[in-house]
């Protein structure tokens, strides 16, 4: 599945806010500086995250509205990508064996179970020990994989 730059920056914004949330507001300059991104483009990405309900904005910046374990990869993708990058809709009833529907449903199920926190952990980014200690919720795909489910 093809992704776009806005989705990548959205994921990076969520990562930054997850590491720097603690109830405080994070100014655009710090978030965009972390990504080496123009502040104007960062604001557009953050507005998409606000519209999706993942982030909230205030006079002093942005902060997470949802825990990263509660944001599915599918929901994040939906906030940046519509209709699979603008590809024309297929007439799925005309495809043999409903292949399109089966693929679409399987992809949806997998992405809905995958959280933003799972993605961060899969990239093997070193998470500071104090951040690991603050984690109280172990939900999403990785804990299920670890448990052999």
C-alpha cells in the first residue's frame, strides 16, 4: 500500500507528542524542528490530526488527545489518505471471487489492530526508560503477538 508524505509526518508528530506529552502544550516550532519540517507544513499536518481527534490544539501549541495505544494505524491512514490515494473505486461485484472485498477487509482488520505505539516499537526507536515505566496500558497488536495470539 502506498503512503504519502503527510502520513509520514503525521506519524512523526504523534511520536514527538507521545514523547513530550505529560499534559503540556508543545509549540509548532519544537514539533517541526524535530522533523526538520517547515512550520507551515507542520501546522497543516497537525490540523489533520486535530480533525481526526488524535491531537488537541491550544493557544500555546498541541498535545495528544488520545494515547498512542488508542490510535489505530487504519484511523491514522484514513486521516491522511482517502480512497487509497485517489485510485478509482472498483466495481468489486465484477471481480472474480470478490478478491477486492476480501483483500480490503483483511487489510482493514490488520490495520485496525495495529496501533501507532506498535509502529513506534517496531521501528526499534529507543524509548527512554521513564517513558517505558509510564506505560500502563498494553493493548494493540504487539502484546497479542508477544502472547502468541
